[in-house]
C-alpha cells in the first residue's frame, strides 16, 4: 500500500553578515517540492539550495563591506570557497584606507675625494678610501659634499614650492651654462654682456632661484663669473636668510659658493648670522658643509676664528662632535686648516678616552687626521697611549680600531723603501718610522691570533701584503 508523501519542514540555524547568531529561517517546501524531495537525496538537495541562497546573501553583504578597491585582498567569491573561515565576528575589523605619501624631496647622494690610511703628513690617498671618505667604515657623509666621500643617506625633507616668476627649468639652466662657459676669456665684451644679462634677470629673484633645484645652479654660475663690484647687489637678498639657506637642500650650496668665490668682506654676513648657532651648525646635515668651507677659506678673519672657538669651547661638546656623524667632518677640517691651539684642544679631548675614541666609527677618522696634521708633540701624546701591545692587538681585532692600527703600522714595503733616507729624516719622520717598527713587531708576535680573527686577519693582510 502506497504511503502518501509527507511534507518536510527543515529549520536551519544560520549566521549571516546581516543577521545575528541564533536566528532561524524555516522555509517550508511546497507540495510539488515535497514530492521531488522524498528520500535522503531530496532532503540533501533542499538543504543545499537553502545554504547556497544564504551564502549568496552573505557574499553580497561582504561586497558592500569591502569595496572593489581591494579585489586582491577580498575577492567576492572567497566566502563561497571557504565559508567557515570568513564570517566576521566581534574581533574582526575592516581594513582602513591607505594614506597617500607626502610630496617629499630626496637630496643627492654624497661624492668626494678620499685620503689613504697609510699616509702621514697629508700625502695623497691610498687604495682603501680615506679620512673623509668611506675607508671601509660605511661612513654617511653629507650628501653631495665635495670633501665628504662617504655614501650619503637620502634626506627626506618637505619643500614648499612657491610660484616662480623666472622660467626655472633644465633648458633655462643649460642656455646660461652654454652662454657663459663657451667664452674663451672672461674679460671680453661678449662675456661681460652675457653676465650682465644674467645678473639683470636674477635681480630681485636671487633667493627664489637659490631654493630651486635648477635655479641654484644658475645662481652659482653667476657667482663664479661675476666681478667684485657685482657681489653687493647679488648678495643683498640673502642677508637675514642665512640659517634658512643652511637648512635648505639647494640653497646651502649657494652659501658654499659664496664662501669659496666671494671676497672675505662679502661673505662676512654668513659668519655673523651663524655665531649664535655654532654647535648646531656643526651638527647639522648641511651646516657642517658651511663650517667646513669657513675653515678652509676664512680662518684669516677674526670673526671666523671666533666661530671656531665657540665650537671648541666646551670639551664635552667637542667629545660629542668627535662621535657625531656630521660633527666629525667639522673637526677634521679644523685639524687640517686650524691653528695649533685648535688642534691641541681636539687632541686633549681625544686623549681623555682615546681607546674608546679609536673604536668609534667617526672618531677614528679624527685620530687618523691628527697623525696627518698635528704637531709632533701632539702625535707623541697619542702614541704614548696607543703604543702598548695589548692595546694594539685588541684594536686590530675591532671593526673600527683596526683602521687606527693600520695608520700607525703603515705598510711593510713602505718602511723598506724609506730606510735609505733615514739619516736625513727630521724628528717627526723618525717618530713615524719608530712607531711603524714597534707596531709591526707587535703584529708579528701575534700573527696566529690575528689570522684566526676575521678583522685581525684583514689588518694583517693590509700591513703585510706579501704574507697573505
């Protein structure tokens, strides 16, 4: 006897993106659907149809929560592929919109010359980089500094670009470079005419051009070609804006050109406006360049000597500058170009903790410079502290102290080449040779220990290149 088919009522507990846990939906099958769903297969088909409908609703709700701007992160079909992992809970938060980057300016990387560690008395550089350059120590110098050879780090600085009335672009810069640089002589009428045309065009816009990446090059071009009588008119706009120019990634080059090319009376205003910020100038990324140029070109002026004196007046400040990534450049320039009193101040600060200074990434450069430019008395003071067997071996196995040891030891072949002239050496050269022999003796006595150490092996191979 055939049984009459029964209607199946299925209650499913579902949690969707628009509903709440615990809600039930009880779709009732019609009579026709009931006939088709008799048996287990029919029940599974009905349940599958309702689950698919619920998941499609969930997918639509998630598409509204996560718009199409994130298709790679939240594809619309993902809930259908992995439904148990995707339903949002109280711990889930939608992603926030990404912030747009600010219009940053990236300054140029630094380039420059270097001096070798194996030269005393200011000789030309060796093969390992130099005092102001990398020398293998990864020094980060001021970007674009002519006398700072380490790899400059990109400097990120926001620049507000004002409305320019001059046509400051690449073509404008190239036109003036071709006009002024193609003259065989600077005293000709044609050169004078072109120079005056450039000065007339820059009049009233010198500061505006100095803060532009192409305009600052044109201003420097005019300064290198102008005559003594043109300087007052050209520099009038920069008075009162020196510190703003020091902090600017382009205008600081204009200040350097003024110090190098202008008369001492013309660049006096730069020193006057920096007197109250001498230490801050030495520690500044661009300011250390300005102070270095002043040390090179203006130390004959009393006001420049006063500026240097304010940098060196506090021993604790000098000790901090020795280990500062920008300040040590200034001290190197002072040792090279300053007075004997200035050098003695720096040497006394180094001797207060010489071993620690020799192990510093930046102060080790200053110690090398002291052996190049300081007086014999100051060199003996440094050598008396360093020339001990344990100190030399420990520094040889240090990342930065090894450069100081190589400076003292020189190279074995150099010592042999100079033995013929030993009778004619003065006291300073005799001190150099005596120090080299003593340091090389310490290194030979600990050859096995140095060869077993990574950094000690490097020192050994540089001092004794024939015994690698």
